[in-house]
C-alpha cells in the first residue's frame, strides 16, 4: 500500500512544483534562466518533506517502519528496535 502512497505523492509533487515555479516566474515577470535547477530544488524539498510525512503515518506498519532494524540473532529472536 505504501508504494501507492508514494506514487500518488510523486505525481502530486510534480504538478504542484510546476505550479509553484510558474507562480514564481509570474511574480518575477520573466522566465528564469535556470528553470530546471529551480524546479529540481522545489521538488526535492517538497518530496523530502512529504515522503517523511507518509513514512510517519505508516509507522504503525512494522514491515515498512524505518524504526526497525532487521538483525539475525543466533537464537532466532525477534526484530529489535534501534533505540
């Protein structure tokens, strides 16, 4: 299910970043020379933020939780927390 959230988030981020860049260019009254770089920075910042939020809400799912560290114990024990 997490892959669906990330896919939808990625599509949303692409169009939202383009919209933000268009608004910035409209405020400046011109097209930016390094438009691709500015778009990359916008989508990078937004994606890092949004993907962390998605992972936070998925934290209850033990399979995808970044808080778990998979460790093989000699006695066949359970997965341990990092903390």
